[in-house]
C-alpha cells in the first residue's frame, strides 16, 4: 500500500490541491462568501483524508507528502491573499513564512547529512487545524455584519494560539539539526 498513488485519501488530497487556485481566484475577485466555502471544504477534506486513511488502512508514501503539501499550499495562499487585501496584517504573514523557512532549512540540513527526517508532530497538526479555523473566521470578520465582531475575536484567538503552536512544532523539527552537531561523528577522523 505504501507505494500506491490512487488511494481514496490521495484522491481527496489531490482534489484539495486543485481547490487552491480556485480559492486564490475567489479571494482575488473578492468573492469572500464563496472563498469561505472553499476554505470550509478544504478543512473538511483535510480531516476526511486522514480519517479514511486510518479507517481503510490506505497509507502511502505519497499521502505522507501530499496531505501536508495541500495544507501548506492552502495556508500560504490564504495568508498571502488576506495580507494583500489588508484583511490580516503583514506581520502575521512574516511570522508564518519565517517558521516555514526555518523548518525548510532544518529539513534540508538533515537530508544533506543523511539523517532521517522527523515525523510529523501532533502539535503541528493541531496548529494547522487552528489556522484552518482562524483564517476563515478572519475572512468572515472582514465581511462585517452582526457576526463580524464575534468572528474577529474567535479568529484572532485561534490565530494567536495556532501561531504559537506552529513555532512549538518548529522547534521539534529544528532540534535534530543541533542535536546532531553535539553528538560525536564516528566517521570523523580525530584531530592531531
């Protein structure tokens, strides 16, 4: 099963990736109600592909890459688009991009050393889920109306909490880079 491509969870993840440009176009066109609907579908399918993978036993190497890639693509497009439209401040985009850059560099270092890449940590999944709640709420708040203030409060509560957890998970991915430096390398020759 690990080498299979066309599993039910993978098809769902491919569909979620296909929704990324649709969402970007809706956000650009300021069709915010439809964009919120696409974000909701994305969040639901993110949960669904994981649940089906566990229930059907359809785990695959591609799924281990595809699911987080779809999450990252949606989050990136969402925060860039919302910052561009001034729905969220640019500093939030900068904090999230800095985290992604730090983790990306750590993974490159580990791969170049031939070390195993760390497994996805639960706190990272929780952070991603929190952002998937926060961002639609902040988009909903931008529409105004009687629900705008409540959506703004809930959206920012989830955003701040999720960004904190995002950085906690980053530490788990970055730590092996420094742990390796501290450990002696048996292949290195002793200094004279």
